[in-house]
C-alpha cells in the first residue's frame, strides 16, 4: 500500500516517490512551520487595534452591538491573515526577497507547493472576511460599507500583487495609513453603528500614523535586501537616513495628533495621559535602528508591541463610557 502512495506522490514531485513515511512527516512539519511563518501572527495587531478602535468608538457613542463588535474584529483579523499569506506568495513568485527560512530546506517543487497552499488559504481567508462584509452590507443597507470593503480587499491583494504592486512603487507606507488605518477604523465603526461621522475620521489619525510606522520599520529592516533585489520601496527611494527621520516623524506625529485631539475635546483627556505611557515600548525598537541588518530584525515585533500598547491605552478612556 505504501508503494502506491509513493507512486501517486511521485507524480507531483518526482523525489517523493522515494520518500518513506518519516520523510513525509518531516515535510509536513516543515510545511506547517513555513505556513505559520507566512501567516505572521504578530502583525495581526494592526487589524486588531484598528477594528477594535472602530468598535470601541461605536460603543462609546451608544451603539452597543456586542455580536457585531466581535464579528467585526474577527473579520478584520481574517482579512489581514489573508493579506499576509497572499503577499508571501507574490514575493516568492517575483523573486525579490532573500530566503527567509533556509533552515526548512524547501526548494523547487516542494517550495512551489507550499507557496500555492499559502495563496489558496489566503484567498480562502479573504473569502471568509468577504462573506462577513456582505452580511453587514445587506443588514445595514449601506453601499459605503461595500465600497470600503472592495477597496480594502484590493489594497490587501495588490500590496505586492501585480499589476499594481504598490510596495515596489514606494506607496506602501502612505497607502496603509488609509487602508489599514483610517478606512479600517471607519469601516468597523460603520459596521457596528450603521453610520459614520467626521469625528471618527479625525480620531483615527494617531493609530493610522502608527500603522504607517510599522510598515516603515519593515522597510528599514529590509533596506539592504530590498536594494540588492531592486525593490523600490519608499525607504530605498529616499534613502536609509531619510527613512529613519520619517520614522521619528511618524511616531512624533501620532503623539502630537493625540494631544491635538484631546485639546479639541474630540477624545477624553485620559486618552492623552495614558498613551504617553506607551512611549516606554518605543525605546527599545528605536535603539536598534542604526544597528546592523541582523540586529535590526527584532525591532519589527517590538514596534508591533508598541502599536498594541498605544492602541489599548488610547482606547482605555473610551471604555469608561462603554461600561
């Protein structure tokens, strides 16, 4: 029986015809490890914070639909998970990145298969998020929500997908401000509240700036690799030093925007006081900016931790209204 399995497997990948059970088990483990790497779970803090912000703001305005709130956050996580997997596939197909997991020894057809698995599971997650979005469009009867959903899906797919591939055009840092920041927060608010206000747009600015902040530190981390592969990200276009200056500007902008919102009375004063505490989480990743490429790698998960801390502290004052 095992020989039959080997022959069938060998039709897909010739070397599999000689694999024993233990070899297939080892391959499955390596596939799972690579899929989890491509899933990039830590990056989901972006969708989590943005969707949570929209939900909390809606609740603070009296629209307390707990089921809708939970579903909105879950659908946001599904959408970004799909983005991560699909864009891993596109980056591989375009051959514009270094091999990030060489220890898994995935190459040739074996690598091609896991990349297609990534793509198909990513599209499935897109589909699941899309069904949730359509549910809200039908129940809310708001075409603006449909438009936001379509733009959001297109933005996620074409991050590295052709023919647009706005990452290599140097637009990622700018566009994610709107796609994963303003629009995701506003869309989440709209899905729960059934309407949207200009106040929500203004309140979304600090978190949206920090979404761009995360994308920028990704580009700073990969600067040397992107230069080698001719990937014209924003940081490659303006230079590493200018990228670092922009990093500081985005961080400062997020905190200054929070202060302005508090002064104008658009957010509770405690939001400003609490978010200042998040500065503690900004120290360590910032200290790694001028380090070697390898030493810069931990800066990305650390900046995501800062984003999570900032978002939760920013929203904490609003929960008093919700409760």
